[in-house]
C-alpha cells in the first residue's frame, strides 16, 4: 500500500501550461534527503519512495508512459538504450556528484517503461555505525575463509 504524499514533500514546479512536472534530479535529491532506499518510477503512479520500509508517493503527478521515458532515457547511453530495446530490461548505475550513486533497473511493465532505483551512498559507513553484533568486528581480521552476509535488501 502506498502512503499519501507527506506534507513535507517538496512543491513541484508548475509549468506555464498549468502542468506539474518533477525532474529526475529533484526526485533523486528528495530521496536522498529523506533517506529513501528505493525509488520506483511507473506509468500511472507518481514517483514512489521507499522510506523506512513504507512506500510514499512523491507529489501527485501520475507519470504517463512518455513521462517515464523522458525521465530515464536522458541518463542512459546509446548502448544502454539499444540493450533495453533488445532485452526489455537493462541495469546500469548513475551518479550525481555530491549526492549519491544509484543502481538502476529499467524494465518493461504492462508494455511501458518502468524503473527501480536503489541509492548507493558515495561514502562507505564506518563499521561501528552499522549496529552490528560484536562478532562482526572480527570478520575483517580473518586470514582465510569465506564470510557471507545475507538478508533482504533495502532494510
């Protein structure tokens, strides 16, 4: 279930035609400011942020299929666009200087383009800030073996 837009959601610029538009850079900035782990772009819905495991609509502009393409195609290389058209999906990364990197999965859903974006911070957090159990502090000191850390993503 998607939560209603929050009061502190930024105002979206209104074009002279009366049409509200939000650009990808604004979406990425707001997602970073609100510590969103994921961003979902899909026709028929406003941009959706995953914040503390909840889906929150960003604004009220329901994205048209054309608008989703307008948001995503400019950040894709020509090669990525060709692969997307061939395979109906493409994975790539996109960085915004001073903000964060994003892992992006662009795919076809209901005959239209859609995307899931995952924020990957530029700065690697200190081990102490992760809230891990004391045993985890020994892992970097191991001389051999293979340590797997698994679990759901985005939490």
